[in-house]
C-alpha cells in the first residue's frame, strides 16, 4: 500500500537562511501559491525566483513586449527575475540534473546584469526557490545549496534537510517524502561531485 501524505497547513512562503551569496541575501522556499503572490514577494524583498518544478509555469509578465498572435504565445517582462529547471518529483531525473539546478541557483545569487534595456529588472535581493508544494524538489535543492555553501553549519546534507524541515514546518508524518528519496540520492551525488570539483580547482 502506498503511504499517503497527510493534509498539513504551513506558511505559503518560508524563510530558510540568510547571509548567502556576495550580497548576503536571504533564501526562501514556497509552493505554487506563495510563488504566485507577487505582492508578498515584494514585501519580503524577493527579487529572484527559481522554479524547480516540471510542468508548472507562473506568468509574472506585467509588461507585454510581444502580443499573442498567429498561434504564438505572448511574451513580456515582469517585476521578478526568474530562472527555471524542470525537475520531476521522484524518479526520472538524469543523475546530474540536480547538480545543474545547484549551479543555476548559485548563478542566480551571483549574476550581475548589464545596464541594458533588455534587462530592466536589475535589483539584487532575496531569492525564492519553489516547486509545486514546496516540500520535496525545492527542499532537496536548497539543502544541497546550504550544505555546499555553508559546510561549517551543515556538514552533512541531512543536517541541511533537518533545518529546512523545521523552517518550512514540514510535519514528521511527511518526512518520508520531504524530500523524496530519489531527490535525496541526487543531492548526495551532486554534493560529492561538487567536492571533487573543488578539490580539482585547488
């Protein structure tokens, strides 16, 4: 029998950690509803969003630069800088996909945009990582990031997962899938790959 997760209520957006990246920003996790709340994102100083869920697209565009026509989708610019990696919540992801997501998150904190009309949103602020529920994919990615970036605080991946479970208010009854085991395995693989890469660099 497949174990089902209980219905548990938690904050739409959860603060996870601060003092990250060159600008010492804060990192948050949410599910879909938190990520859709642009007013709340602005209130929390979140300028950058990383969506790590496959088949979940949030339209932040409030200035349309290309109208919908001839079967082509509309396109535009929104008040939030967005990045995306389409992870599956469970088995099926290529072994290095979570490692790729790590580098996207690292780049989202480090990237400096040029003074150019095509990059009107240049503010560097806090970062939100989200998936559909904010319980598995985003937890695995942020745990990997904290473990790699702050090993003195999170010497093991499990240490980071434990802290995130508390900060995200994930109930012990759902820990068996927060995050799901294939994502924990992928995060462990990515952590080992990052360690090898650091050793080769120096």
